[in-house]
C-alpha cells in the first residue's frame, strides 16, 4: 500500500465541558483516525527537543498504529476550549515577527494541514490541503509546495479569507483557477459540504447523530477523504460522502481510531435542509443575561450560531433593555419570526420559561440546554415535546438540524 504521509499539528488539547484532555492536534488525530484503516502512515509534526515532552507525545500516541517523525520547535502548543464549539484559546501565542519554522516532505500521497508554529513544504503526486486557519489561511502554493493532483478541503471562513468572496461557488471557482486544484471541498458545517472538480459540483450531507463531540471533526473529514480519494482512487464525491459519514461516526462515538467497518456499522440519517445556504434559517436564543457569566454564555452561543451560518435573534442584542411592555412585545415578536427556539434553562429563569411556553403555544420547536436542573423541574418541557440536552455541542447541533429541516 502507498505510504500516506501526514503533516500536521501535534498539540495538547483541553476541553472543560465535557472534561477531556488529550495529545492529538490535527495531524495526530488524522493519523489516529486512520490507524485501523491504513497500516502505512507516517505522521510529521513539530515538538520541542525536550525529552520529557517527546516521551509524553510518543507515549500518548503509541496506542495507534503509525510512525511519528518529530521536527524541532520551541514550544509545545496547547489549545483550551470551554465547550467544543467555542473558539479555543491557544497557549502560547505567536507574534507576527517570530520566525516561522518549516519541515520539508516528499512522497506519493500527502495530507498537509496548516500549523500554528510553522508549516510544511510538501511535494507529491497527490496532496490534500486543509489550511486549518480561519483567521490567517494561506494558499497551498505560497510556501513553495507542489502537487500533480491537489485537493483543497476548506471551510467557509477560510474560503472567504483566501478569495475575498462570499458566494461559495465563486470561492470554488477562484481556488480552482489560482491553485490549479483538481478538487475543492467546501465544508459548511451542519449544512454539509460542496464538492467541485472545476466542472461540476455536488452536495454532500451532514449526518445527524444522537451525540456531538465536535473537536477535531474537520481533521477526521480530511483524513478519511485523503484515504479514499488519494489512496483508494475513489471519486471526489464518493470520498467526501465517506468522509462525512466517518465524521458523524467520530462525533457520535467520540473515540479513535475509526473501525474498519464504520460505514457498515453506523448509518445515521442525513440532514436534508429545506432551504440552501443562501436562504438562512433563524434561531431564537433564550436565556438569562443578568450576570457576567450568563451574558458571556449568551454572547458565545450567538457567535457560534452565526459562525455556523445560522441567523440569531437574541433579545439582549436585538431588543436590548427598556420598558417591560415594549421589551416583552418585541421579544415575543422575535419568536414568531424564528424557526427554532434554543434556551439556556439552568437557573429556570422566569422570562426564559415564559418564552418557551409561548414558543410551544405557537408551534415553534424548542431545544432546552440544562446541566444542573432536576428532571422533576423539567416536567412541562418534557411533556410538551421540548428537546432537552445536557451537552452543549449536541444541543446546538440539534437546534440547527431542526431549523434546517423545518
């Protein structure tokens, strides 16, 4: 079998809710994901020349079946998430004036991820490139990398940054033309993905799952696409379909590696939007916002929904404070205009519960997020078919899937 070489980050990852600590990163996760599917994988990543850190990395990844090649760096980078879909904090950060380190890799098939502490200059017959940089994405060829057959796997924010275009089809066209890419896969989160070969496009669904562990889901998508397109010579559409299915398996199970028979053992339902991305759905964001912690969560949730291409009506942002008779009227009018209500129910805030009762009375689906409330206090929500979730990422995605399929 052709050796698959993966160039990507190896990072410490810490999530608070749910609590989880790992050493993976984009490169480590990709190699781990494929380690039962492909027995000839080389992982190339950066790490400090510190014996203890390198022992920790090697020990953490030793349970998987792949080879590791480490290149010297100054720092061992960590990422922290409060919850999976929140924007992570990087430790340490790197200033614009710091010298960027490089690794050089040649091979037949290479999966190259963007990395925060440096980059990989790759030369291969087949390359899959995932920029992994929504704030500072760079074109594949900028650092001198070459490929006879190049596939881009890129998300909407990266594509907008690279092309300065908002229309997804213009983004695809520009990347094909400027980079001579054979394939471009534009990931759109819960909306699925668009696969383009420069002549035709096809849409790949996002699959609905009972649980959602979101950290690293894009890494898994790129890894599985590379295996089926770059190693198995599958068509781009079929490879992307397999990748989406594998991503759903990972998000639901939250463990690695992917089993060899993941496609047969796990058959979730696809999300089938009733509108395309340019016909956006809207979610009403209910919840208390009277303390710093409450307001921070509402702000973070609003940012997350918007980043996932879902419009949001948030009472504190869209109505603000004012006389009760005006605020209440405008808030309830906002529920009427929305497709789904997402509610933060911890604390059982009176205003939030009133909004949920009104939403149910006019037939709006409700997703209620609560970590601490007793089941007996949720009787009315449960009895009126509100969806209740204790995991925040799962609650967010289920609200979006409901909105998209409404």
